[in-house]
């Protein structure tokens, strides 16, 4: 009997150790670093774990957001897209003012208003790296990249794979940009590259892939 009680006591001790929530006791910066490795939809879901986790997601500096193309009926596809737009809007509304270091967005949504507002918020958070993958179903959709993106002073890396006619705004200024990748864009201005590169004083790497050059016979870099 004594031996049985001793074993049960040991088991209770082990169970107590297993139930201790050591992760929640970690400091906020470390928790944010851990959450940075997850897709952002999963990061937001941690807010329901406990009171300690309710607002941690607000300060995660890396946003990796993927919105898959729905193969359902037109009505269900509309609801699917609407749900994603609502998620994005709420996420930026409730997020705090902390810096966003990395922003990755893969979506088939091509609404100018929503896209411009999301990118503008990210830019105001002093983003350092942006990766936009916008493979719209309609080739070269009329979506316009917001002009504020081309004057983002904190940006170090910019990768864009977008089926759009890419026009530079009047003002272009990338004082810290070191890596620039453009894919699937359509360019009609023969002075596009000249204007772009002349406003990237510290650019180290340029990659152009699967781009369409309308009526441009010579490309000078």
C-alpha cells in the first residue's frame, strides 16, 4: 500500500509539471519572435488561448498572409473573398503601432481600395521588406500599385509578382532599397528603368522576370 501511494504521489507531481504553462510566462518580444514563424491567420488564432495571449499578435513584426483562390460557386467565392477582406481590415484596425519588418501577401483580391489601404498601413509601420504575390485571374488587371509604395524610405527589399501595367508615379524615392524583384509586370514607359534606378542609390540586386515590354526595343540598365 505504501509503495502504491508513493507511485501515485510521483504521478501527481509529474502531471503538475506537464500542466504548467511555461510558454505563456515568456516575455512578449520572445513570444512575438516565436509566432513570427507561423502563417498570420494562425498567429491571430492564438488570441483565444488565454488572457495572456489576447493581444500578443498585435505586435508580431512579420506578417505572412496567404489567401487561396476558391474553386466554389460564384456566390461561395464572393463570400470567401469577403471573409478575407474583413479579416484583413479588422487585423489592421486592431493592430498596435509597432514596426512591421516583413509583409508577405499572396491574394487574388484585386480591389484597389482595399489593397491600397493595406499597403499604406504597412508602409506607415516602417516596413523593411515587402513581398506582393498577386496572381490575378485576369491578365494585367487594372489594379494600381499605390504611389506611396514608391516613396517608402524604410524599405530594403521589394519583391512584386503582379499582373499589372506598372506605371511609376511622379515621385519615386527608395533611399534604402537594396534588392528589387519584378515579375509578370507589363511596362509601357521606355524610361521606366532609368527613372526607377536613378532613385535607388544603394540598390545592389535587380531581378526582372517574365516581364512584358510594350514597344520597347532597347532596354538600358
